[in-house]
């Protein structure tokens, strides 16, 4: 997942740097004026991923180390956490493209260091809010008041000085202004002291907390009852996606990115070039399959023994997955409707990519069910050890995105958009109509390799 | 019911299972005992086709388990957490298993009702996913799910593990009753000699993958034999350790 985010950030950083070429204002000035928005996004993004030092203190509490030292150590560790540097995947390529020509490499360096320090400040600000919110829920009003106040300061006046202040801060970092750096360091230090004081008092409260494991609402998905055993496996797949951290994070990520791309494509001119439009269409349709099907059977590795001790359960599972993810293609399709309505995309193009993805792309990805044999921990933390894909998994995932993109370019330049769409529809339809046959084939090949796979799943289970 | 023919499984150089011929008849209740690493779980995995044998085969009702899946419809098993879908609630899991064997919800409910005492009000209606249950309750969920479709062959690995004394007593009673009423073949493994002797009329003693004794346990007659074996093993080990220390 981290690699995906890094990829997105590099992509966005690079495209943003070029987005204002030829304009009166430089792209780094635009970005600097919106630094507060970056901090707000960073703040929100920390909620699902970041643990509080008070939550991490438990394994160390019996060690012969003073409590103050322990909290200092955990606060330092939190400050140095790689998560605070993830925005550099956005800022470094952005700065290299947009800042070097004005301020040289030194400007890039000081700017990136400054951004990293600001993210560390944001880290401690998040820890403070999160700790207080853990105590009393009404503390949620603190970040709301702060961000709401800033938003009001930015948007209510006709010409807000806050934008200028934000631009000045960014410029100061680029120029290596020592006062700007000292100010940030002082702000970090103040935030550190506040966190330290509050956490010292709350360590035992946190340790004594009992996690509420009750499920508030158990979804039945009764409409799947009519589909027999395959429907039962579809129900299982839905629960897999919605009840486990790793799948939920992947689902959130993919929806966020597809929605983002669709909105940008529909309502701005940023990606109006033919190449970028094609890229986004292919990406939006293929990413669902890549994210969930490239780890096909790896989630099931957690309970593979149970599945394998029941007759033909793997075949029904594969059929259920195919049906469910085919239906899921409707999601990017629906999200592309604004782009169709605004005339940025042709309806036929979207239909052809939806059919091609369900047919050809899924056919390629389902082959991984035969070869995947590493269990993915369904509730692993972001920082935990993960069984990331092997060479073949990455190769097929890369090919399922790269090959259609290449095919699209070749067909478009040779036979035109209309014929391309119909070619994709025909290819996709052939694979869809023969899906029962090739799913059975995947199942037979899986069964042939079952001992090797089961051993792999068992060995990699955590 | 089950025939083991020249079955061998090695992990590296170590032989985990090496059984020339062993037959378990329909309706028998067999206890598998042996020290850690004796090969009990490996033997179960081989019977359930979850491991590839290096040599030989296992047949259930004359079906070679590695060649056909037909035996799965009348077999139920629980070995470890790898059998549980832990993001389901127990109710959802039971209904899922039931559906796999063509059981309706009402039938599943009726069958679960027979385990009411065993569950002791701690399993059903808890609104918790299986992953949030205690080890003992997970064990109960696994055992019930293996018995839900009333299989003719039931295999349970260490069924008494994690269970409180009352639940251990109830499961012993349930297994005996199940064996008698359904004339089902039941195979359990356990480190608890008392329980095994109480429940199983036939006991196989496993050592380094080999069945070294096949004991007919009439009126708990196997108890002394087994105790003698395990005590002697421990005494021998202590003696060996002492000799090494003295050297």
C-alpha cells in the first residue's frame, strides 16, 4: 500500500509542477499558498494509520525505565517515523521541476527539509488532538475549530492575508531563511512539551482501556440468498472486504483515487490531453482488479485448510469473486459519468473499457490464483511485516495495466477511437462468455498445485 | 473406512509419518496419542489431503483422498484456527458451513441447539467476530462446525485444548454420543491421557511418526499401559540429561 501511495504522490507532484506552465504565477507559489490544505489532508490521513505513544507504551511499562524517559523515547520515535516523510514523494519531484530553475539545488534541499519539519509539527499536533479525543470525544471540536478558523480566515475576506503568509513561509523555506526554520523548530518543541505533559498523566488510563469488540450492526446481504453456494461466497467476499483493515484500506484508497481522477477529469482542464485522458480511463477501470485480484487467494490463505476440506469450495469461491468484481466495475463506470456528461469522454469508450476489464484483464489476474501462495494478514498494521507480492504477481499486475494502455495507443493511432472501442468490446466479450471454462481451468490448475500453495499459505500465516 | 497404505512423510531428513498399514473401521472411535512431534497433526493433515505424502496413500471408503474430492462431503474436521473464517460471527460461520453442505438456516439452528450446553451461552448472540473470542470459545466454534453436517468421519486435533473442565467433560460426552448415535468414525488426538482413555475404545500410540502400539482399550485398560510408556519416556530423558551433566 505504501508503494501505491508513493507512486500516486510522485505522479501528482510531477503533474502539479507542470500544471501552471506558462501562467503568470509559478506552480511552487500556488502550492505554497495552499500548504495549510496539505497539512489538513496529512492530519486526516493519520487517523487510520497512526498509533499514539500511550497505546504503544504497554510492552515497555515493566522495563526498569522511568516513565518520562519512555514517553520521550516514544515521542522521538513518532517524530522520526517514516510516515512524516511520505509527503516528500510529492514535494521532492515537484521541487526539482519547479524550484531548481530559480533557486538551484540548495533551494530544493532547504524547501524539502522545511516541509519535513512542518510534517513533524503536524505529527505532534495530530498526537495532541488524538490523545485528547481518546479521553473525551468533544475534544474533536479542537481540530474542527482550528481548521474551521483557518478556512474562515482564508475564504471569508476578499483578499486573505493568510494566503500571502503561507506563500511567504514557503519562500522562506526555499531561501533557507534561518528565522523561518527556528520558528518551526520552536513550534515543534512547544507541541512536544504539551504532548509530553498530557501523555504522562494519561498512560495508565490508556493501558486500562478495554477494547470494545462488539459488532454494532451485522450485515446479512440477504439478496444473495437466491444465488446458492456462489451467492454465499459472494457474501463472504463482501464481508472480507468490509470487515478487515487491509481490505478496507485498499478499498478506501482505490475509491479515493478513482473519485479524485474522475472529478479532475470531469471538471478541470488539467488532464485534457489525449494521452492523460486515456491513462485515467484505463487506470480507473483496471485499478480495482489489480488491487484486489493480484492478491487472489492470499487473503483466503488465513483459512485455506477450512476451504480445502470442503468439496469444490475453491471453484465456487473463484466464480463468486469473478461475479462480484465484475459488478464492481460499475463503480468506476458510474464515477466516469460526469466526464461523459461534460463531453470529455465518449460513452462507448467507457463501456468498451468496462467490458475489456471484466473480460481480458480479469482473465490475466485470475491466473494468479494458481500461483499466489503467501498469506496476507487481513488486519496487519501499516508498519507491520507484510507478505508483499512476488515477482510473478508484480509482473502480471504491471502487465494488466501496461498492456491495455499500449494496446489502446496502438489501436487508436491505427484504426481510430470508434474501431478501438469495438475491438475492446469484442475481445472482452470473448473472455466474459468463456469465463466458466477458464475459471474451471484455473481451479484445476490450483488443485494440481494445492500442496505447494497450502504449504506456502501455512508457512506465511502470522 | 480409512486405510493407510505405506504412508510416508518427511520434513527434511526427519520422518514425520511412517505407517506401513493401518485400518480404521467404520464406527470406530480412535484416540491418537504421542509426545510433541510424534506426527499426530501431520497424520491428520495427510488423511485430510492437506499435505502431500512422499509415499503411499490414504483411502476413505475406498476413495484415494488425493485423487478425488468425494470423501469431503461425509468428512468433518477441525485441526486449528486455519479452519476458522475469523471475520464472521459464529452464527454467520455456522450458516456458511451449513450452506456448503446444503443445510437450511432452520436445520443449522436445530443442530446448533444440541450444542447449547457446550457453548454455555458464550458463543451465540455475542455480536462478536470469531477473531475476538477467547481461545476456548474458538475451539468450541471449530468443533461444532466440524460436526454440523453430521459427518460419517469426524477428525478433531486436540479437542480438549483451551477448554475449561466443564466443557471438556461435555465434549467427551458429546463425542461418545455422536459416535454411538450416528455410527460415525471419530478420530481424536490428545495429550490428555485420562480423557483419551475415557472416550476411545481404541488407541494408537505414535512415536516419531510410527504407530508403535495399537491398544484395545476395554474398561480403561489402556490407562496403565500408556502411563507406563509416558512415565518411562520422561524418566529415560531425565536419566540421559543427568548423565550428560555428569560428563
